């Protein structure tokens, strides 16, 4: 069932990439959107909540990539699956959070 491993790596990449904005915002002491805000994914959560959510994403990503199957950095299929998950969540996040942070229509100087 190699396709199940690739699916696991895809979601692992998604979780690992999703950890980045939450950890960075939290470590900088800045609030950021999270699933725990009101409304979920739109309101701001505290920096502490974002650090916790970011680390949760790292743990889940680790489990999906390192504990399922035998992930190989030199295996093109494994890396494409992980990269696709990371790329898609990054693109989604840019569009979604850009609505709240001005990234979808930056001001011209």
C-alpha cells in the first residue's frame, strides 16, 4: 500500500508547513489566526496558543512522515508527496490569511 504512505507524507508536509506561521508569530509574541479563535481561523489567538498549536503541528507532521512507512529524502515520490502537501497549505494560507493581513492586495508605494 505505497499510496497510503504517500498520502501520509502529503499530510505530514501539510502539518509541518502549517507549523511555521504559528510558531513564528507565537515566538515573536504576536497574535495570529488559529482554529481556536472566534470565529475559527479568522479571529486572533494569543501568542501562547499559537506556539502550542505550532508544536502540535510539528508532532503530527513528524508522526505522519517519520513513523509511517520508510520515508526517504532521496525518493522522489516521497519528496513530491511531502512537498505537495507543504505547497498547498502554504498557498491556501497565503490566500486565506492575506485577507486579514493585507497580503492579497498590497499597497503600492
